[in-house]
């Protein structure tokens, strides 16, 4: 398999770092900086950022990152922290822009997605630091969306490009992120103000639960390189990606319209299991991965590169950083959306 993370346009600055471009694994930079990771990152910040623009992602091995405090400093050196809003799963917050991995069952993989691609503002840079590597599996696979967009059926991409995609969410206190966790407040007035500002249609249910709809672009242009990128969470947040037994249980308890999240075409048409399967199969065919080693750092261009999480066994502690907030309006969206 040829490298999925080919060099970007020659007009984009390239990094002077000795990055190893590999065919089925993410681009790798080996360093010997475990004695002072903070200083090394500070000195090479611009080169690391250039490498991410050039390759789409970069795995840095040899920093020996040891704890939350050190990771927080390193993340802060690499980008401007961004506070997460509209989370779909719970996670621990250590500081602005510094979080634990999503609380997702270890036995269930997390499919390919872009962080907060359903929001009007998403991180342009994702940062991952492994403090404790799992005993089995548990990698953070990556996929280059400039490749995915060309590999998907052209008529399907065209349809999503014209219509966009719709995310439907149901918030309650029993499954997924709560209203307060997702919006930063449980007060109705604050939630409604946020939704109006972010072009989210909402409806309160008789039991106090909240249902929302938000229509977004499925294809955007990278703001730095101009590359056309498949940028969404259409398959990951669709009902047909949920484990069949879990989906059956949720439908029994909450009904077809009460699933915690589901996706549709932008005009409301359902997305069938065949479409979800096609998207996931293309991702599978164009995925790179490398097993985590404790102390690793990975930088990911959140617009160009999708990420996932394998199922795993044993302890796994991977910290997540969201940085350099980017408004979708700066990415040439095909669906014009604006909040109040």
C-alpha cells in the first residue's frame, strides 16, 4: 500500500524534521528528549506544526511524557487550547483544552471521525499523549480525508456535498453526555441561547429531555492547503454503527426517534445501513495505525485527518488536547449555516 499521508502542495511550508513516512503507519519522528520534553517541544514547535500541515499527522516517539501536568504544558506550547462544547460522550476535563479520552466501552471501537465536525467551531489541531499503553490493541488509527473523498462513490459524495448532513441528538441523564456536560450549563435559557447562536434547532421533551437538529457540510476545503476534505461524523454517529444489541435495547427503551444520536442526509432523508457500511469499508481500506507506546505524542490535523479508537484490553490512558479553534465558515462549506 502506498503512503496515505503524501506531502501536501509545494506551496505549503515543509518541515526540516527527519520524518519517516511509512506506508501503513502514521508518519513518525524519533527523538531522544525524555530528559526535557517541554524544552524540546518549545524549541521545535514551528517545525512540528509545519510537519502536521505537510503530512496531515505526526507521531513523535522518544519524548517520554509522564504525567498530566507535563502533557498540559506540551499541549499548550503546540496550540491555543479550545474548550469542548457539544460533547457526545463524557470525559474528564483537566484544564481548558486538556481532557481524558472519551468514556467509551473498551470492547467497542470508536469509528473514524473528526472532532466536533458537527459544530460551527472545531479544533484544527488534535493532540494525543499516551501515558499508559494498553496491553492489547487500543491504537488511534488515522485516515487521510483527501484520499477517502476520492475513494468513496462519487455519486454519494456529490449527494452529501449538495445536501449536507443532519445530526439528530437526544440528551437525557441516562446515556451519553448530559445537557450540562454538552453545553456547559443545565439552565434552559443558557442552552437555548447557545443553540440559537450555533444554528441548532431544539425541542424540549415533556420529561425534560432535549432533542436537537443541526445541518452541516460534509465536504470542506482545508483553510491552509485548499485540499478538498471529507469532513463529518456521518457514519460514526449513525444508528447503524451502534452495536446491534445496544441499538435494539435503546430502541426498545427510547423509541426509534429517541436514540442518543443519529445522522441523516441534510434534507432529512434516512441514511441506510448500506451507506454506513460503504463509508466504513472505505475507511478500513485506507487506515494507518501504530500501537501506542507510553510517552508517545501524536499531532493530528483535524480537518484533513480523521481518527478512531480501537477496542482494547488492559489499562489505557491517552490524554486528548483540542487546539486552535476554526470556524467552518473559513473552510468553504457547501452548506451555508450561520447562528443568530
